[in-house]
């Protein structure tokens, strides 16, 4: 089952995590998972630069270790780097000790303060084990840009229909994902609708 938006109960399960910025202003927070990727990351950064927009990149530790120069470019362009685990662990099928080890190991190459759970799968014990060290960031809208059964136009339509003031948007920084194909149009359309994109300080 595809969940384009996080269920409201998730905020009660993980009270310190970020799902959506609490505001009535028409602001959006754009994030990318799974990079860095030599094929997709430069294109995404170029589009963001064209619109003068900053985003957060939740990087896989393994990819960040392989492509440290790309991590450096993301940082130099003023974007945030977040931690997405080293081996993209699924919290529902990974023990507490394995999960926390994977995330903490990834922090060597990504971030030791920001973490997004891969798949959004996080047991409460894992949340308790990480919340004192990391700001845990989920999302408000995900258009499934990685799903081959959803074409880029459909992903764009999902975004345009579901964004709201304070939405945290989860896209993907991989060459097999469609985000780079609709990102420019989405940013242009959102700005015309009166939205602006922010990259908040996350503590």
C-alpha cells in the first residue's frame, strides 16, 4: 500500500520527530534520500541552484563513503547533509543493536545530528535509542518518485495536490528515480502558487 502522506498517528508515536513544520506560512522543506549519486546529484543541485533553493540530502553512508566529493559539493552549495543509515536498514526487520550501529557508523560519512529512517520504518525502541543523538526527520509528502509504476507526471500531480503550509517533501537522489525529471517544473509551479522553500535549522 502506498502512503503518499504520513498518518497522523505517527506524530504521536514519535513526538520529537519532524513530520511537518508547524506554520501557517506557505513554506516547504525539500529533502532527498539515498544519494549521493554521480548521475543524479549534479542535476538536482543544478536545478536547485537555478531556483536559489536549499534542501537537505539524507545520504546513505555507503554511497557517501564512495563519493565523498559529491558530499562536499552538496555542503559547499549550502545544502544540509543528513544520515540515512549506512546500509539503508529496514527498522522493522533489524535488531535494535544492529540498527543503531548502522546509523552511527554512517555518521562518519554523513551527519551525526540529522537522521531519516529508511522506508520510514522505525521501531519505538530504535527511536528511543537514537533520539538523544539525532533529530529524526520523517516527511509529510512523498510522491513515490522511485516507483516504476508511477510515471513522473503522476508524481508531480501528487506533489501539487498534497503539499500544504509546512510540508516536508521526500524525494530521491538516485539515477533510477524520477525526481530530476519533474523537479524544475514542481519548483516553478510551487513558487507561482505563493510557496517558498526553506531549509530550517534542525536541532
